[in-house]
C-alpha cells in the first residue's frame, strides 16, 4: 500500500442530516499517532486500526486514530 497525502474537504452541515464522519489520510494519521507509515500499516494489519478505501485512497476515522493514540500514549506512560 502506497500512502499519499491528501486533504479532506470540509462539507457544510445541512439541517436534518447526520454529521459527516471526520476522516484523515495516512500522513495525518501518522502524525497523530507519532509513527511512520510502516508502523501505521502494521496497526492496520493487526486490526488495531480500521482503514477504509474510498475512491482508491486509504482513510481512517479520526475518532479511531485519536482513541488509538490515547491508548498508545497511556501504555507508554505506565
């Protein structure tokens, strides 16, 4: 899997619809987790982080990345 950086466009919320799910690209996920691309790929392969393919691009739910980052940093602090 080759990772490239792209940005997620902000979409306006329309009344009566559910909020859009915030997605981040691989490089943003790496920055949030303080890991390199190979470590991110390991996390995906070990089912520690779910990845989604959208139009040929890999994306991660921001809430999942933040949750994993907190878990990783808690283990480092212990």
